[in-house]
């Protein structure tokens, strides 16, 4: 639950609002899921948005991810924590994760201040469109 003042756009009207936030369950990474990086790995030549497949799940919450080229040849193997990637395709269901769930996963990895900045940016986009 969060309570705060919100000023309506283009007015001086302020309202006190309370938001009841229900945290969505994160998707648990599993074998052969496709992930997308949230960080740069320059030493592995993999960057934010690069996709790879989970090939090993460790008990300490880390995952071995294989990155490959268009010919299917492995270009890098890297051990990552859950905060360094999001799942974009689930092997178990053989389906892509909806964009809204991907966005939620990214937001849950942000600090409170970063989440507020993102909310402000979303309001700006909404106002422009």
C-alpha cells in the first residue's frame, strides 16, 4: 500500500491517493527457457537485450546461460543471477511471455526511485499519445 499526493496534469489540483499494490509472482526460470539480458556482458560480447537459453539451474539461484549465433554454435556460456535477466519464452508452456509480464519483471528489479522515474515517464508518454 502506498499513499501520496498526485497533481493532475496541466492543473494545480492535488489529490491524496492510496494505491494497493499487489506484487505479481515472478516467473521462475527453468531449463531451456529463453532469457533476455538486463545487463551488458562485454567480455562475452553479449549486451542488454541479447537472448540465450538456460542450460543449467544451480541451487544457489544462479543459472548457466548459453548464447549462440545464427548457425546454432555456442558463442558464450555465462553464469547469471535472476536479477540479470528476464524470461521471455517458457519451454514448459512453449509460449512467449506477454510484454506486460516482461515489463513487470523488469520493474521488480528496479529500485524505488527508478520505479518512480519510470512511472513519471509512463505518465509523460500517456500524455503525448
